[in-house]
C-alpha cells in the first residue's frame, strides 16, 4: 500500500481538488484507492457519528466504504480543544495510526488530506510531519497563486524537510496571465532545487462557481421558490441598483449569474428575470410582490430573501466565489477532468512505481 499525503503552503489552496482528482484517476486505472483525513475541523454529525464535512464528501465521492470513524478519527471542536488545553492526554497519535491502518486495509493507494503545513497538528502532539514520517507517506504539495516568494519558500522548505518523500508540487488557481511566467521561470527554478512540478492548474469558472445552496447557508437566507434548483452553480454576482434600461443592458451581458438587489426594487427584479439569471437575492429582509414570485416560479429561478444590506451581501458572495468548494455533484466530473488533464500522471506513476 502506497500512502500519498496532500499538503499545502497556504490555506484553501485546493487540497480537496487534488485528493478528489487523484482518487478518481487511480480508480479509473484499476487501483483500489482509499481516503483518510487525520484531523477534521468542520464537525458534522452523520449517522450518529461526529465526523468532518470534507471527509464525508470526499469518501462518498470516491466511494470509500470504510466507517467514518476510521476515515477521520480526530475532529476538532470546542470540547476537544478544551480537554487538550486542560492537559488531558488524548492519545492522538495512537488513535490516528490505528484508524489509518483500518482504513488502508486492502487498498493499493491511500490518499491522505492534511490540514496544510507540515507543522499542522503540532499542538495535538502528533503533527502532519509526524504522520508522514511514521507512515512513510509520499507527499504532494499544492499552493494557489498568491505570492511568488511565499510559494517558492514553501515548496523549497518542504523539499528540505521531506527529501525523497516529496513527490512534487502543484500550482493551483492560477490566472491565465500567470501561466507562462510559472512555466518558463518558476518551474525551471524549482527543478534546479531538485523539485518536480506535477501540474499547473488554472482558475476554472465551473470549479470556482458557487452552488445556490451554499449562498443560502452563508447568508442565512430564506428560499421562496424553486428549492429544487439549489445545486445550480452561480459564476457571477451582479448588483441591480440602476434604472431599468441600464439594468437590462447590464444583465444581458452576463449569464449564470445571481442578481443582488433590494427587496423593494420590483423593476430591477423583473429586468433580471428577463435575462439569463439563475438566482435572485433580495436584500433588506423585504419580500417580492406576487407577480415577481410567480414569474420566477414559472421560469425556475430561485428567489432568496436575506436580512443584510446589498453591499454586505455582495461582499459575502464574493468571498464565497474566492473559495473553491467541491461539495456539489455537478463539480465532481469537472474536478476529475481538470486534474486528469493538468497533472503529470506519467511522471507521478513512474515515481510511485505504478503502471498506468
């Protein structure tokens, strides 16, 4: 069994994307791939078990049928942290390794998703680096486009610590304008430092889109109609705060959008519904009139009412669109396609001693 550990230089760099894409490709190539997350920090209760939200999603997407307790043995919440800081011995190391051995039984490859940096979990007395060393895992580091120096420092630092255990690195969420710079300058520089680049993944409009369901949850909104459209993806957010003629011209330019406007602006709401709009977000806690609601229901456009003002709502939505969540069935196939296309599986398989 080959353990592969996915780490990152900075938070929200796309570890779930790499885990999902690798796992699906390994399975397509005939390997039995498992999934493991030593420490979770998004607690949910599933089938009476406290586990991690990402771990549930990834294990189901990869059709891993192990018990949830063995897929993510440690889930951080206020109670656990209180016990830890109170000096209680939680036996994290033993609990983690026991679960990992159970989850990896009968597998060819185990994909393990870390918190991020190698120092992650050090307060638990069993860090990510400890786990990597004890399981003899091979490591892939991923980072998003943010700062050249931080990314290079992070990759080189990891290489110095991990040595031969580092398989390579992946650049993720890269603007198209930066791809040539990375390919022509940063990749050769990393190579001169003994580091293999396994992929350069550009920002993807579908992967970066936000399911309506997540918008509702984030804004604590109320859905007035078309709840069956909750998995539809929103690629753009637009504010409606102009006259109707300007609004129509403005809205027609963009598809797959959500329009954010005041609940009292029925003229703007109607204009949005006359263009390719996937969702209306009405601010100020104000409800639309019956004709708007009927029109939206007739064409299948959800209307969400939120209490916040328009500016606050837009900021929250834009923050959502900067965070790639894969918790939508409509994104799984896209993730598989992107990773299969952009990751150098030939090199990866050669490093792992696998045949494709």
